[in-house]
């Protein structure tokens, strides 16, 4: 076996390993996170519709927390 063939075989193994994908996230965990965060976001929209200043601010806070967790905390947690 020549050096060139050994190098080519090593490259093929490295290519195969780099093409391997991760097993992914748990389906149950993804469903639970979706339900909790969507419920918090939708609840915040409902609370904002109650037409007082404090409920609007509270609903806005709920919605912003749901979006922050969904786009910042969850990706850190799942990787």
C-alpha cells in the first residue's frame, strides 16, 4: 500500500465521520418545550388584550420571556 493510498483512505474515513449527523433532540422534550413556550406566549397575548395598563405590561413581559427562552436559552440547553 503506497503512501498516497493510505492518505486517500484516511481522507475517506474523515469525510465519512464529518458527514455523520447528530442523533437529534428527544421528541418528548421538544413537544414539552413547544407546549410550555407557546402557552406562555399565547397567554401573554391574551393577558395583553385585557385592556388595562398593568395587564398589558404583564402580558408583554410574558410574551418577551417566552421569546427570549425560545431563541436564546433553549438552543443553549439542547446543544
